[in-house]
C-alpha cells in the first residue's frame, strides 16, 4: 500500500471516529450520562480529525459555544489542510 492511500485511509478513519465521539458525547449530555472528556474530543481533532469534529459540532450542535472548540477546531482544520496540501505538492506522499 502506498503512502498516499495510507494517509487518506488514516484521515477518513480518524475523522469518522471523531465525528462519532462528538455524536455520542452530545447524546450523553442530553441523557445526563457520564461524558467523554473534552481533552479526548480535542486530541482526536488535533490528531487529524478536525473535519469530523467540525461536522459533528455543526450537525449535533455540540461544543459550539465553547471558544476552545469554536476557534480551535477550525484552526486545526486549516493546519491539516495545509499539511496535506504541502505533502501532496512536494510529493512527499
């Protein structure tokens, strides 16, 4: 398997996982259950799941009022897009 396929497979999986975490955390919030720690949501976003986090925030209306998320997640997304674009531009992957 080449590096490009590995990179995009990783990004798809981490974004899907992050999106699911945001959905589960919102469900838990509505049902008064034990929540997923914010640091877990933030770390999975930083680890490449920023698009999944942003979609989850919008879709589930979750963490949208917290500045750390409403500013941090889009910043992560810009960084991730820039990194992937740079890797592709310079043919590193």
